């Protein structure tokens, strides 16, 4: 049975504590991870935003929205990698066409 692909979007909040280079590395890391496992669409950088509450004693984070199309197993892997990557404050992936 063929795998049904779906449209997803993932928002990542990266820590700005380590500086712009660290944010750039994280953006590229997740872009290439998505490219290797899915068809990447638009990548929308929202930039520095004030957080609603402190996360790891940080009041601001760098937001990036990734749109992609993939099978149902990849979003869980993306979330897992986000949780174990230093410099990722929060991430959330949702299916858009459900």
C-alpha cells in the first residue's frame, strides 16, 4: 500500500543566546533534515520575537516556520530531533490538510 503524503508545517524557536551564527547553523540543520526526508516548501523566517514566558531564562527567541510534504512517519522524527538539539527552545509540527 503506498504511503499517503500530507502537508505539514513546523515552527521552531531557536535560542539567540549563542549568537547569530548558532541560529544560522540551526536553521540550516533543520532545513537540510527536512530536504533529506521530505519535499520542502516555503521557509518563513519570523525573526526575533518576544516569548510569552521565559524558556530556559530566555525572553526572546528566533522563530522559523518550515512548510513541507512528507509521509506520516517523518514529522515525529523531526520533533524528536528538535527535542534533543541544543539551542532549540520549542518546536511544534502540525498537519495542515487533515
